[in-house]
C-alpha cells in the first residue's frame, strides 16, 4: 500500500486513516480520500502516432491518407485538423476537417502539431 497523502491544510506527513477518512494528527483536519489516486488511474491518456499526449483543443496533422467510409473522399496525409475533441471510443478523436465536415479519427493516424 502506498503512503497516505500529506494533509492538505498543514502539509503534515503524519496523515492516518480511520473508517475511510484521512485524519491529520497535527491540525485535526479530516478529509475524504475520494478523488485521489484511483480517479487518476482511470483517466484515459490519448497519444498520437509519435506518443505525444493529446488534449482537447489540440491541432494535429493526418499522417496517412484516410479513406472515408461511405464516401469517395480521402483525407490526405498532412491535412491539418484543428481543435480536436477526445472521446472514449474506437475512433477516439472527434473533429471537423475542412472540406469534409465532422468526422472521427483514430489517434494512431495523427501527429500533434
Ligand atoms: Zn494538518
């Protein structure tokens, strides 16, 4: 088990846990451990083809020609895509591509600018 977090009020390192609540023996502050490590671990990290971490609002370029399902269109390699939105799905980038409109891309086929 990892060390308990320091007290958010006085930064004391002597935090202990009692009945699911963290307690600081120095200033008597009590707080809930919710929102600590487990939530962070559950947060999905999106990476582009080069391993850069992607965030909402990033600009990326497409690294290969992507054929669009159900149409004759092809998003050319090098196409710049602004203001991406990351979603938890197989195609994990929602975006709008000039000339094509709204679409979903896979993060493995883009590179952060
Ligand atoms: Zn304290």
